[in-house]
């Protein structure tokens, strides 16, 4: 309501979900992209995407996670980011005792295979009949 109206009156473009190409174009046209996510809010990929498009990025002061990504040099490409996610998930699962998980999975050739590999890593940690609350969705 009021906050969005005030921002728009001040020349700030406020958006919701956009298709990837439109979002990339918006990032490229922007002087500054602000991510107001707090510590619990996510936003990691969005910060990296905006930076990869050349936008100056600002984040909420109480979010050291996003601040670290804002300062990260060089900005990782999508394959590096996917590989780091796979490695982090495998390391986490290994740390909690999933003995059948390799600590450094090989990097799959495309994003669909990345999604399959993440599902496989998570599925392999669940015992038969056990509820496994992890959902991985490709967007």
C-alpha cells in the first residue's frame, strides 16, 4: 500500500515476479537493486543474478549472508553456483551421518540434471518408509 506508493512516487520501480529475461533486463537497466530480505528471508540467488547483470546491489543491514554475496568476487556463474550448492548439500548430509553420500559430487552437465542430482542426494539419506520433508523445485 502506502510504502509501495511512496516508492513509486519517488521514481522507484517496485516489481513482483518477472519472467527470467524480463528480470535480467530490469537488472541491466537499474542503477541500484535493493533486496530487503531479513536474515530469515532468502534472496541468495537474486543477489547473485542482479550482480551478474551488472547492477549495484544493496541488502538489508541485518543480513550478513546476503552482504557476503554482495561482496563476493568474482560473481559466480550459474554452473559454479550449482556446483557449490551440490557440494554444500552433500557436505551437510555427510556431516549428519549419511554414509552413502559422496562429499564432492561431480558437476552434472545441465540444470535439469543438477535438480535430479540434488533429489538423488536427498532421497538417498532417507530410510525406507521414513518421511523425507525435502522438496526441490526447478524454477
